C-alpha cells in the first residue's frame, strides 16, 4: 500500500502554517511533483468548502515547479488549476512551454470563432 505524506483527516484539519511546512519539507526531500500538486489541489478544494484561507498556498513552490520542471503530461494536467499563480507574461511563457504550438493555435482559433459566432446574424435572415 502506498504511503502518503498526509491523510484525509490531516488535509482537512491541520492549520495552513503546519501544512505549508510539511508540504515544503516533503517536496524538498523527495522532489515528488505529483503528490505535491495533488495535495495543493485538495487544499484548493478545502478553501472552497470552508472559510479557512488556503488561497495561493505555497505560491513560490508552485511557481518553482512549473517554471523549472520539464514539460510533461502531469504538468499540463495540473496547469489549469494553478494558472492563477502566474502573471500574464509567465502564463504565456508556460503555455508555450507546456503545450505544443498546434494546441496553442487551435485554442486561439476557437476563441476567435466564438467571438464571431456570438454576434447575431440578423442581416442574413431575409436574404
């Protein structure tokens, strides 16, 4: 059975400062990106479910992981959840790093198409 850093009870009961220390220390010793990002994602859910403040938890660590780690399926999967951790310039840079240019262009084309399809085509009804 796989041993995790924190169990469910700890994730939803420990205070922010304690969690930050444990998660940071665990990442520094193991370098386990997947478990670190999964725990931080669970803490985002905790923030949404409770009144506790867990916004932008370990911001520097998340930024370090995404900016220095090699592009992978794992980072692409988690990027959507941590996109707010980066300013516009960094987000653009990470998008180019994580996603192929083909996906980037496809996304831009979808956004452009949505701009045109949202406008009503009233002039074409009578023709």
